[in-house]
C-alpha cells in the first residue's frame, strides 16, 4: 500500500512541474546585454535567457534595467518594458 501512495505522490509532483513549466507567466528580470538585432539578454529567477525580443515601446534598453517579461505556453519570451 505504501508503494502506490509514493508512486501517486511522485506522479502528482511531476504533473505539477510540467504544468508550471509550460504555463504562461510574467516575471521581472534584469537586462544583462543589449543586442543590435532588437533583442536583449536577461537574467530571471529561472535563469538567464538570451535573445529576447522587446516591444517597440521599449526604445532605450540598457544593461541593469529591471524589466517586465512575459513567457507564453510555448516557452517564447518577450520584454514588455522597463519599470520606472
């Protein structure tokens, strides 16, 4: 009986991780590099992300800017803009 409970708990934890990794979300990040192709590299609580596109309204990105970023369920990122 203990084995089936442990297995059920493991399956539940794995499912929660999978849903969390694939769910859309927004986060705060720090700009670590500004690239010439309209992208920036960022550092998030989940780790670094390179080559993230930015909205046209974020016209003057700078290293160390704190920005709001969005991630969709496919894992694509976009920088929405800098915080004031």
